[in-house]
C-alpha cells in the first residue's frame, strides 16, 4: 500500500453537522479530562432508554440539508450518511457528473446497519394481523447496505459500492478496502466513512453488553474523500492528509502470559510503520478507542511497538461510544483545522473489538495552510 490522500471530509457528531461545530467543540473539549455524559435524550424516543444521556446529533433533520425529495423513507442512519457525504463532497470541491460518475465510489462501515429499522420491521411481522400486512416501505432500511446505496443514488456515484459490517474495526477495514480499490484502479475517488445512529435498540445493546459502563452511547457519521496522490485535479483541490498504511489482526486468549490481542495489535503497529517506511519515533500521537486513563489495551501495545510514548487521544471521552463510527470520529478530530493536531505529523488510529480483532492505521496530516502538493 503506497497510501491514498484525503482531499475533503466532514463529520456529523454530537458537536453538530459539519466541520465548524466540531472545531468549536474541540476548542473547549478536554479529551484527557472528565468523561462527557452527553445531552439529555429522554425526549428523543417514546421507547424507554437505559439512561437519560447520550451523544446525539441534536435536532437533526435530513430534509433541512437535502430538501423533501427522496428523504421521506430515510431512517436516521441513512440520513446521517447522506448528509455527511454531501458535506464531504462539497468540502472537497468535487462535482460528480456523467463523465466521472463511474470512477467515484463509496465504502461505508457499520456494525449491523440500522438496528432500529431491522427490529421495527421484524416486530411488524409479529404484531400485524394476518396475512402480516407489513408496510413494504420499511424493508429497504433493514438491509445493511441501505445507507451506502442511498448515498450513491443521491449523488450519482456509480463506482464501487461496499458496506463493511465490522463493528469496532469497521472504519479501519473501510480505509483498507477503499485504498485497495483506488490503488488497483477500480476507482479514482472513494468516499470512505462510517455511520452509527442513536436509538433505544443500540443504547440498550450497549448497556447490556457493558460497552457503555464508562461512557454513554452515541451516534456519528464521518466521510472522507480519498484518491491517489497523483490523481486528476477534479478529485479535490487540496490534499489534507495521507493514509499511509492499514493493518488488521486477531488474537484471543494469552500467549506466554500476554494478552494475545495486545500482541496482535503491537504487530499491526509495527507493520504499518514498516510499510510506510517511516521512523517509529516520528509518530507523535495515537487515537485509541479507550476511555479510562488506566486502560492500556490499545495504548500499551502501541508504546511497546513504537519504543516511546506518543500522545494519547481518547475521542470517546467527548463523543461517546459510536461503535463503527468511532474510528471515523477519531480521524475527523485528527484532521480538524486548528484542532488537536494542527501541525503536520504522523498519527496512529487504533481499534480493538471484544472478539479479539485489532487494527491500526498510520496517517500523515499536512499542516494547515500547506499548499497543494500536486
């Protein structure tokens, strides 16, 4: 992997829609301080919730950003993804017309699509009178690739279209998949990202599995316009960052007294550094999926592999447990103008799933104001 570049991006988080709200939140957020409980979500749904707080995109309405046409059947996850893609393409300055549509694709990460849509449809098949008069308009949202499909339909993206259901590792697998598609010339541009919606179903699942024992459940979408460093000018006017390498692994149990997943993650970190051909001492920061200061399940292996202690950024402390979208939020925080990494440099994104899956991505952020390197 020689690396792909980011020419535009956007994120929908509990800070709001787009880059500007994110920058404003980062100006006051203490990602190493107290864990944010989020906002009051008690009035968001009629169904009971495990708690009153969550990290949601407040007052979000797809129609406000897209108009009425075609949005009436969107579930929340689809709306978040489509609006985020619109913002990312606009920020990159890309106009998708008939001449380039076949060279622009989308790769989207998720855990299992819209948990709420799937559950609601299944419930309807059980409670409606025979012959089970279920509204057929509910069905498309139950398919995991619904959001990616609607993104392609809305913006005319006729290239590769893939949904990766990978939970905590979804976004790193999205980056790897999108990079491979570009480097093998299946596409000139891939809009790569991840999305998770907040719903009673996700909130209860997180509560019952212990995923929110230290941080509230949240929702987010992040989209990044990826292309080759030497791509045509229509693929984006400014290169903002470069994804140099991505590696994933797996480990369960213990190997000689050491957590096998930690060994696998250390190996991933070593591999991305080697593939990128950089000095491990030049990695200045690592964006992990951890929450507690004493949590070393990701940071420990990173320190061991790099041989030094880079700055640790724990994005979930401010934006909640966004599952598959947490990695996308981390990259958004890394790229935010005047944010936590406004200087150029190398950073790691890491992820670890409860099943032993692990991964790492090495990203070089170009300094704010750097001219286009094309």
